């Protein structure tokens, strides 16, 4: 989870556009050498719509009230003027494509997910490191914008959207859960450890994320679980890391969350063409 308070989100930085006319887009790349396990920058906005997408590893995109986990080939559209930041896990590469409103096929007015085909990924990176005539570059950019704004193909559930409470009183509690979803302590014990009253925590989570603290904590655990088992972690090991004493209890929680067992989820992702096309 990001380490920024509500007032820091409210005082977010406003970056200038990085797209220079007559060009239609620009893409920034954050590599492992640029750092990991920390926000790339404080909360900030851009005057252009931004497509945040993962080229390798795992990229987390944060808004004040939500965070998204992106695997390779997955992206999230962020409207112009929307405060955000991001974090990359070790050895990950995250990319950020900026497109001014006038160059978009359709306005980007809400947060939405998108699959970024591998061919598009490579061309976006190619444009960033190779010289070519302006007319050719602009034609390629125009086609790429059309491709990334195509309606999203159906993808497997469990993309990793996690709503976040914005109330600073429960901020450290939420950070504790996100840092260690498998923490065996009960909700009451966690609240007590942070000097919080359970009723206050319940009110905040109900207001900010529309669910109980227990439901939210289970969602965090299941987001981690889906990633672990797809990455090849044995189901029993994933269950333990997510705080479940038995595989059966874990499987029941997983089925309630995703509508299928962990093994069915693994099989579905393995059969998903998106997984084969984009996973690195």
C-alpha cells in the first residue's frame, strides 16, 4: 500500500504534458534499475490520459481509494487529472503511455482495464528508442491508439482490484494487512494492536469500501492467492501464506470469492489465450 496520507493525496503534484506536438503519444518505462518495492513518485496527475501497463513482473497502480495489480500484458486507463502513483515488484518493468485528449479515439473518462497485445507492447517500446520520419511515427501512433482503445476482451477474473479506505485512522491497519495478508491474528487482535475500536473500523470500512473489514481482508488474501497459484505456488503453500490453516478452508474461501476452486482457476488461466500471449 502507498504510504501517503489523505492530505498528501489532496496536495498531489501536477505534472506537465510529456507529449510534444505533432506527436500523439509518449511512453515512459520504469526498469528494475529505477528501484522497486516503493512508490515510483508521490501522488501526482497528468494533463493527458495515461495507460499504465506491465511489461514484466508485477506492477501495482494506486489511486487514493483503489489499487490494481497488473501482470504482464494487463493495463489500466487513468483519466487525465486523476491523482495516482505506482509501485513495481523486484525485477519488474512498468510502462506508462500518455495520450492527449485530442488524439484519443474515445474519451477516457473512468478507470478501466485493458489488455495490451504483445505486438502493441513491442511497438510502443520500439517508438521510444528508434528514430524515424515524423510522418511515419505519427501514422504508427495513430494505429496503436486505435488498438489500445479497442473494447477489452473477456479475461479471467481476479485482476487484482483492491478498494482502499481513505480514512487516515485505519491507514496503518490496512497497511499491516497488505504487507502480510497471512497474518494469523484475528480482526479484534489487529484492531487492538493498532489502538482501534472494532466498531469504528467497521464504520470506516463500510463507508469507504462498502464492505466489512473481514470481507476486505479476505479480498486482499484472495488477490494474493490468485497470483500465487497461477505463478506455480502449490495450493497448500498458498493457503498457508494467505492465513488459512487448512487447504479445504482456503479452497472454500477461494470458491466463494471467484466462483471456482483454485484448481479450476489455474486451469482456466492456463487455457486463457491472454495468459499465453502476454505472460513473461
